[in-house]
């Protein structure tokens, strides 16, 4: 099993979710995060006091899949999250040791 | 027959002159001033609290709000106990009012002040005291002990607000001198602005001021607060005519005009200088315009209010966005920058633009340059008195509460948590 972690632009979440659903991925976890890479932040101004805000809002999407599905899922995310502009995000893959479905107690691949 | 008629006629004639001079209750005036009082009341715990609260950092929003709310409550009590009599009691040497009306003694159901009940007049004036002291906190948000604030309010209302109100409106020396202050340029805005500056200098700057980003918790709340202030200000200025009449109508007109003009002026000034027209700037400009027209509202005509608003907007923007940063003091929410500076402009503008057609007083542009000089004297005297008196009150408060400022840890944690044990927002 592999965990795929993707940092994407918030407005791309729907496209990515739909692409994953088409692949048969039925669940995921989504968190609102802040970050920056090469995309610059913005400035805010309050009565003449100008602040540079480095961090840009992003969405972190986590999904655990069977190892065989990894490449298909990564490609689906990469294509659906793409805009071609700086700040599109990154995708990371890491190994998962164990998974358990709480309701039934199923373990391993049956749990995901 | 003639002799018998002479007696009742003589009696009637002897009584008539007395009747002709005595003021009679006017229901229209009374209704209006009751409403105006309610409008001004709303300006403090709603308008100003939101205006200031929205500009405070979110960890201190409730503290700012609570300071404003509590200030109004304290003013309500101080005023009816001894504030009113100190301000409006029989004049003692032009300096202060006598204690004849301690606890509003002598003011009964039928007691009149002009054409309105004295109780209504007293309450109307109460709302002015409330907002004046509340304005001061704008200079010191994020770092003052709540207990120190409460003690400060009590002392300041008694020893600074009441005397100045007496000088200008209670028949004191400034009124004798002929200083013009329709609704509170000296009494409210210059007074509070200077006190705020003194308090800010005595408290010191916020931790991280000038280095850390200090975001307002909600410009939306601030804009809402500004709109409520604008609405309430109609009671503030038009109500100061103390009657439902043409003068109130005139004050109403110039108030709205100055506010709108100043809002646009600040917005455009910011657009040009900082490249962005901010909502905070628009809302702030409106308040600056309202401040500036306050002393002038019952003395100037429409064209004058356009000029007053224009200058107020630009001046306000300059003093807040440029001057403050240059001089380096932490007048956190610009009580001095907006109320002090624009109040001074308004008081001087009154000396320039006072138009005899409006209410009999003439300024420089109508052939009476002496008025400008009188305004200047009243401004300097208010500044000097308030600065010194506030300083003394700060020292006394410090003694009573063992310091004015919260601990560094509390300041870092946020006063909503540290002092009040509350959170402004419950966000998922």
C-alpha cells in the first residue's frame, strides 16, 4: 500500500476529486494548509502599513491506495491539478505499513 | 363698573410678561432629542466597539470590545452621579460647575432645559461623555490592563471630560470667550485624541511593533462599525441643535456631506500613494470627515462642508499612513491620528467658515478673523489641560492598579484569553 500526498491549488480540488472517483478511488482526506515554493505571496495594506504575506493557501490531499494503483493515481492527480502556472503544487508517495477499517476490523488491502 | 374690571386686568397684565419669558416643553424637540440620544448611545457599544474591534488583532478583539462597552457603562454611572453637575451645574469661576445637581438632584419630571426635559438633556450629554472616554482606548489596544482601564475611565471622566465640557458647553470660560464648538471638536475629539496620545506614550509600544505583522481581525466589522458611527453621528451633530428645527436640518446636511467627501478623499489619496483603494481607508476617511465637521456642524454651509471633508480625508490619511510611521509612536488605532488631528482641523475650520446666516457666528471668511484666533486659543488650552491632566491620571492609575500594562506573556497570548478567558471566534 502507498500513501499519496498531493499539495494542490484549492480551486482544483473538485477536478482532482472527480478524476480519482473515475479511477474507483472512493475516499480521501483533505486539509487546508498554507505554503510556498516558487510562487510568491502577496501584500496586504492596512492604513499605510504594508505586510508581505509569504504563505499561500493550498489544499493537501491524502489518499492510500494499493501499490499497483500508485502510478495511475499519481498521473490522474497531476493532470487534473495542472494549470501550467507557478504554484500548481507537488505530489509525494510514501509506503504504508498497515491499514485498518475501524467498523469491520478488516486489515491490509481490504481496508483501503 | 370700570373700577371692578381694572383689578383682574391689572393682575393679568402683571402676570403675562413672566409667562412670555418662561420656556415651554416642545414635544417635537423632545422627541427628536430622545431619538438623537439613542443614536449617539449606539455609537459607543456598537459603532465604536466594532470599528475598533475589527482593527484589533483577533486575539484581542473581545478585549477591545469590552473596554469600549465598559467605558460606556462607567460613563453612564459617573455622569448621573457627579459628571453632569460638574459639567452643567451653576458656573464657578468659569472653571467648573457646582455640585447642585449631584445625583441629578433638583432635576424632576417637569424640569426643563430649554424646550426639552432636563433629564433628556442630561442623558444626551451622557452619551457624549461615554463616547469621548471610549475613543481614548483606540491608542492603547492590545496591551493595557483591564483594571487599569476601568480606573482610568472613572478618573478621566471626572477630572478631564467634565471640566472641558463645562468650559465649552456649561457656561465656562471658553463659552464666555466665544469659542465655537457645535457638537464636540474640543470636548470630544481633541480631548480624546490628546489623552490617547499621552496614554500611548506612557504605556509604550506593542511588542513587535514595526517589525511584526499585526493584521486587523476583520475589516468587515470595522466597516460595519463605521457605518453605524455615521448613522449615529446624525444624532451627535443634528441633535446638538437641541431642537427639531432648521439648524438641525443644516447640521444633518453638512454632516453627511463631510463624511462622504472625506471617505472619497482618503480612498483616492490611498489609491494614488499606496496603489490600492482599501475598504479600511474608505471607512476611516468617513470617520475623519465626521470628526472634522463635528465642531462646525451648526455653523457652516454646504460648500464649506465639502472643503472640510476633503481636507479631513487627505489629512487623516497623511497623519495615519505617513506621519505616524515617521514619528514612531504606537497610537494603535489612531485615536490621535484621526480624532486628534482631524478634530483640530475641524475646530480651526469652524473659525474660517462660520457663516452668520446659519446661526449668527462669523468666521474669518465672513469678516471676523478674530474667531480663528479664539478657536486657536481654545484648541491649545484643551491640548495643554488634557495632556497634563491625563498624565497625572496615568500616574494615579498606575499606583492604584500596580502598573498599566499587561505582562509580556499575556500580551503574547492575547488579552481575550489572558484577561477575559474568552475567544472572539469559534472557527472550525
